[in-house]
């Protein structure tokens, strides 16, 4: 394909989506097959994913596009096409990407035809893009979170335009459905139910890089899950930054609890999970649906962020310590076998020893089954970054260590409470350390290791929990 032909093909592209991208996947495939013939081997593509479940899901879509365009998926970064799907929620995620880019540059020196692309949350920050343009000129393609569906078009273009291509959108109201996706697991899958976030917690960059909240139509969600189930999926994870506010902006509004009830009716679907919930929107209706529907897993991730009402106010979380405690108590009373997990930030601007003690107090009262603990990271452009009373690292670090110790102690106690019980586990894979064992996930999201082989993967088995190993169990199979 020469440049004239390329321009003709560009000209002939349909303007409507998803037809336009289907077209570009075909065009790219012609090109990829041609290059593969010249090389005498398949063209390979490698995606590295940083960050959360949303990014993991986006990467499955990106890989689906690449495979349809003729690339062979590879785990090896010495590939013909390498894509980093980045995260920017905390600064260490950014630093990891910059560090790894140097390594990619060395690989590219050995394979000058290699294409390096960056996408995801970090690329939505103008200062990041400026830095890459200036200091990482070997990068070929940059796009953001709103236009991942355009990968085939962008990559096709890059093969003919010999310069860095940058296509980052400020926002979008468009949801492009029905593009391919290459699932990592055959038996479980994430399903986006909404995109973006409107909460603007003062420390958080997500609303700036993922845009305003948009819910998918329930019909599209149900259709997607039905197709997944027909393809062997038994467990879905409904994904959104704040699933509890699902449906508010739909033409015919519906609640998240109603959506859950509809998803639960899908025959053949065995388990439903969801992520993430904001305490301010968690309704009694949702608690009742969770309690009454056995398909909904016994796990709720409910980020606390801080136990201090004063700090919560500064964080713009819209609940206080007492409200969180009351909500946690209500949930634990209604659904006693539920596992409650959380996120906590230490060292938010202005956090005093007393505030931190309040956080410890909530941790001790709620007794979370597990907690992700983070050191506050200053994100440029967020209100908290401009606050004057930033807490020095030497004050934050000891608090973080104290919190971690407390959280781990409680987790270990919580994770021994079910020893002797019989539960259902979805087998997710072989045990990394013992080839005679498999690893399964319980409804409450805790893992159990028990004897089995590869043929068990993807099946739901009954196991007795024999022993706790702190944050997982050793079990024996009953069925
Ligand atoms: N610093 C530290 N942790 C953060 N999180 C979000 N933004 C920041 C930040 N600036 C944490 C929150 C959130 C989780 C996904 O990441 O706890 O729930
Ligand atoms: Fe960030 Fe708050 Fe939105 Fe979660 S709810 S993504 S912490 S702004």
C-alpha cells in the first residue's frame, strides 16, 4: 500500500461509528498481513495495563481491536506494537510509566519498525503530553480515555504519517458499542455500566481524566451479558467509578438496584459483582436486593477514605464519620456473611494526629475484611493540590505504617472466621506455587487454594475451608 492508496482509503472511510472502525480494522489488517509476509512471521502486539479494573477492561477492548486487525497478542514488550494503558490516580503510577519508557526506547533501537503508543488516564493531562512531546520523542501515538475505540484508525494513520500522532479528547457524550474485545478469562468478565465520575472528591483526578458520568442503556448492558453467558461466562463484574449513581442521567432513569435485579434474571449467569460504591449513594433498596439475591456476591467495596468528619468535609465526600459507621453497621446486620472492604488515604492536607486517630477508630469499629491503604498523592489541578497545609512525608509514613499494621491484623482475624465452613468457589487458575492445587474465589472475594487440576478452571465447586493463611484459605473439595 503506498501513500496515494492510503489517502484514497482514508477518503473512502464511512463516517458513522462503529462502521468506521470496522472499516479501519479491515484496512489495518491488509497492512499487517503485508508486513507479516515481508517479515516472514506474524506481527505482534503487546499491551501493558496500569491501574484499575476500568483500565483492564479497556485493554481487553484494545486487544480485541488489534487481534481483529491481524496482530498476534504477545506478553513480550519486544513486539512490533507496544501500547501502555496508563493510570494517573497517584504519582507513582506516572513515574513507573516514565521509567519503563526508557526501556522501550532501547527495544525500539533494535527494532526500528516498532510502534510505541500510550493511552489511558495519564494522557488526559496536558502537562504529561507536553513532557512526552519534548522528552520522549520516540513515542509514535498518544490517545486518551474517550477515544480508545479509534485505535485501528489511529494506528493505520500512524503507519503512513511519519510523525507522533496525538488524539486526546477533552470529553465525550458518545458511547461506542459493539466493537470486539479479547477477554483475559473465558469464565468471568468485567462489564462497563457507566463511564466517568461527577463527584469531584477534592484529592482525585479521575473526574478530570475520565470525564462526566454517563450510564449505558440497560438494554445494551443486558445484551452484552447475555452474549458473554452464551460464550461461557459465569461471573460478571459491573464496572463504574460510582455504580450507585447508575441510571440517573438515562432518558428513562433507573436505579442501580433495579439494574442488578434485571441482570440477576439472566439465566446461566451464576455470580454478579460490582465496583465501586460511594457511601453517599448507597440505598436501602440496594442492600435489600443484595440480601435477597443469592447471585449477587457477598462482597461490598465501600471506600472510607478518612474516618475524620473534618477531613471528609475537606475531601468533599458528603458523609461524615457517624454516617459511615451507621451505614456499615446496617449492611453488616442485614447481610452478616458479607465481606466489607475499603480504600483509605493517609496524609490528606491538614490531617492531624487526631484525624488519623479517627480513621483508626473507624477501622477498629467496622473491622474491614480488607483495606487498600494509600499515601495521599498530590494531583495537579485538583483542589487538594492547592491546599496549603500539605502533610510532610516524615509525618505521613509512620501513620501509614500504623494503619497498615492495624488493617492487616483485623483482616487476618476476619479471614479465619469461616474455617470449617463449606462454600462455593469459582476456580480461576492453577496455584502459582503448587501444581497439584487450584485457586478459587469465594463469593466474599476471598481466595481458597485446594487440590485440583486445569480442567477445574472456570467451574464452581463446593469446598470446605480447612485452614486460614492470613488473607486466603486452604480447603478441600466436596464436589
Ligand atoms: N492520593 C492517594 N490516593 C488516592 N486515591 C484517589 N486519589 C488519590 C490521591 N490523590 C485512592 C482513593 C480511591 C482509590 C481508587 O485511590 O482511595 O478510592
Ligand atoms: Fe475519584 Fe471520588 Fe470519583 Fe471515586 S468518587 S473516582 S474517589 S472523584
